[in-house]
C-alpha cells in the first residue's frame, strides 16, 4: 500500500472491543497498530490522517471524512450494524467497508427471551424481593408482585426476519407461541423472504400480537416504528421487546404509554443515545426493563467477533475482501 510493506491500522474505539477480549497482538502482527480507547467526533480525521485501515465499532466516519482521507482504503466495522459509516461515500472514494455478520445471533436471540421472561415472570424482581426479606415476612408460602403470564398460546410479531429474527422464531416455537412476521417497507434478503410463518402488514399485525419483537435494520421505514400511532393499534396487554436499534422506538411517546398503562411492558437492550448520559424517559418508566446493550457480548460471540474481524482484514490485505458491506 503506497510504498508501505505494512499497513497502518488505527483503532478508533478500542474500549468496546477490549471488553470483547479482542487480541490486538493478532492485528499488530499484520500491520503498524495505533490504538485509541475512544475517539471524539472532532478527532476522527486527525487520527486517520495517515491510516490505511480504520477499525471502528460505533465511531462515525462521514462523507467529509472520506473526502479528506486520501490514504484510507479500508474500514473494518467490529459489529454487524454499520450505521455510523457513510457506506455510499466510502464506495465513492474507493474505500472497502466490511462488517461482522451474524456473530452474536444466538446470544441476542437468547437475550430477547431473557427480557421477555423478565416482563412475564419477573424473576429478577421477585429474587430481589426475597433478598430484601419479603418472603420471610409473608403470611403465606407464596406471593407475586405482578401478574405472571404464560408464553404458550401468545402471538409473537417479529419485525425483521433476518438471522436473529429466525432464531427468535425457533425459540418461540419451543415456547408454544404463534409467530407472525411483519411486512416491512424495505427489501429483505431472498432467503429471509421465505418462511413457514404468515406475514402481515403492521396495520394487520399490531392489533393481534401479544408480543412485538424488533430485529430490524434502522431505515426510514423503521425509524420510530413504535410510537403513539402504532401503540394505539396494539392491545393494552401487549409487550414490546427491542434488541435492534434504539431509534426504532420513540422513547418519549413509549414512556408515556407505559406510564399511562396503555401498553403492558417494554424491554430493550438498546437506547437512542448510548450511553444515556442525560438519562432517558424509558429509564424508570413503568414496567420497563433496560439492559446496557450487552446482548452481543457472550463469551462465544466475542470469540467469533475476533476471528471474523481478523479474517476480514487479512482477506482484504490479500486482495480478496469478504463480508463487504453493500449499498443496498
């Protein structure tokens, strides 16, 4: 690359990958490595000024960055979602962008049901109550703090039937749930368009589901998918689960619906702003469970993340890139 025997590799936000157990020595063996724990937006161009390779999880690289970074040839996204990267501008400037597809699908699907079961069974809430001594004081041998609901017989609406949505549907089958898929206004992969489950428009699906689970990409069609107008179509007894993108819900309008009892509960592993430095209307809302975007962080998922991301880079350097993000 431009008279260099070894590419210059700049990691923009290593703190996230460090939690994932990335072995940077493996990357250092193939290039000159510069690691930053975090990179503020205004420092992106400065840190990538002489880089051949950029590695990012959530740090944005925008159109004006690609226009200014003439040496940059590759962006390795250490995640499945690549929203922070302007892929169109990257392609325009000859920069290859890769992601790490389906490395954490099993973990996210498992987390989806952990969130749902917390809403329906309240295991965490009841465990904390027992820890606080409430069972010792109880006049009866048992008690409950909230309704306990069976999943069997419920209808689960899945928005986004990719790899994770498929796994969720299989787990739902095991629980005896009925699965209904949402028709969304964006193209799906061909293999995702075919399924053993019926499909319905959101207007048809929302009134009949007991659980709505979001596994969709963030597009104009899915931005604020859950908002006042869509919540009004749902049963007051329905639950919403979001393990996709925080901005797929309108947090203010959803919090209002939770606090007024218009919807039974919400659980998510994502928020519109992460971390929520200034708070979020959903944190502390009634019947709301939020986890800190860690559904992707199982030990097994982290191992796959490292191996696939390293393979992406070595394949690119060998002239045969894999897992290249498309414009579609």
